[in-house]
């Protein structure tokens, strides 16, 4: 058994995670599924949805001044 098989990566459900609920996906073969929201998808689907979720938090650590906000309007 390889080292990476002893501790498999646990993926979070991207649909539930987008709703700020932390649910670990179950794996059946190459398909991941969520017991809470009925999401089903491959690893590529999950990673793609994670990329979309990262857009939600991309400016989280950036501080904008009031002047910068007014200039955007």
C-alpha cells in the first residue's frame, strides 16, 4: 500500500461548502457524492467547483479605502 493511500485526501462538498456548511464527500469508485445535498461528480467536477468558490473569497484579505470604493462607482 502506498503512503498516499493510507491517508486519502478528504474533499468537502462544494455545494454545501458554498452555503458555508462543512460536509465531507463520500467516494464510490471514481464518483464522489454528498449525503446531505445529493451532489454527485468526479474529482475534476469537485476541483472545478472549488475554483469557482475561491472567487468568492479572493478579496477577503485586501483592504479597500473609502476613496477607492468611491472611485469604483
